[in-house]
């Protein structure tokens, strides 16, 4: 479904991705792990057709993205089938109410029963009680769930999620993990939360601080490879106190 081939990009002369290659099959789930600044967001934006890379190619369904997006009909189908959730939900929210926000996509694409679709996904994401509220009046976590409902309501075939758990409380996080784990769409979710990454997908891609792909394989193998996690800056070391005993060791925290 998605094929990234030797992708490279720089922002104002600073490297963001270096020669990254991988593919994602229909229905396959993978987590994209890496510290801040490793290139996760750049990769997702390139996969979503929002950024033209300096080098390499992105293919969706075998079609080079740059070629497909030049065709109006193909571009419309791509926008319907590929859903991107950005780190900042405010970038996706512009309608006066939550209900109108979630129903906007189905109306734009001429889908049947747009409000019914919107209400169904509002229920699944736990934002139905906010239906008539302005997105601007919601908490960060609520806005994140509304933005995700607005993406999922189109029933995309490929989900690209940038830090989907940031700002969510524990109950909402657990609910979202269950929803995404069972979702039939192909999924690429960027996070630096190693514990949630392991819950979300059996495959992990790890971007290093040098912006190269350090690892592509089973998620449990990543968590067991301390040298790899150190190289990717996904673990840290500080003092711990256990009663009278103080010591230091490498570990990671589950945080966003």
C-alpha cells in the first residue's frame, strides 16, 4: 500500500531524513519510534503528500505520489483513503461545532448519511456529549479525539498518526489503543512512548538522531535492545533511590 524508497529531506539545510526505505502492506500496523527531531513528522507529511522530499520517492498503491497528485481524480481518492492526524489538532479543526467538524469530511466527499456517520464516530471516540460545543472551547485531549474522529469518519485505508496519545488521559489512551489495534486500515503511528508503541503494533520502525532508519522489525525486539535504544536516544539515565540505596541505570518512561 505504501512504499518509501530512499527518502531524504532537509529543512533549511538541516537533515530531517536520510535514505529511508520501507513498505507497509494493506492492513499492516507499524509504530514509528524516534526521539524529538529524528524526522518522524517529516516522514508522515511526505507519506501524506504534504511535503515534497528532496530525494527518493513515495508510492501509494504502486503510484508515485508526485505523479498521482497531479491528477485531480486520483488526488481526490488519495485524500479520501489516506488520513493524517497531526501533532497539533488545532491544525485540523476549523468548524464552529464538534458535530459539524466530524461531518465535514463525509459532506465534502459526498458520502451518504454524513451526520449519522459523524455521530457514530463521535460515540466511538467518546466526544458525543460535546456535539454542539465549539472545538476551541475543548481541552487538548478532547480536541485530539475530535480531530481523530474527523479522520476516521472517512474510513481511510491508510492512517498516518503523529503522536496520537499526546494530551490524552489514561482512560482515553486505553480506549484509543483498543480502537486502533483492531482497526482494519493500514497504520503508521509516530510516537516516542515505547510502552504504548508495543501495545499498538507488532512491528516497529526506529529513526535515529542521524535521521536514518536504524531498525525495522518486531516491536518486542526493540524493547529488548538497549544499545539500539541508547543510539536512538529513546532511553535515559538518572539517579534512583530505593530506601538507603541510590543507583543509576538506563530506562525509559511512558510519557508523551
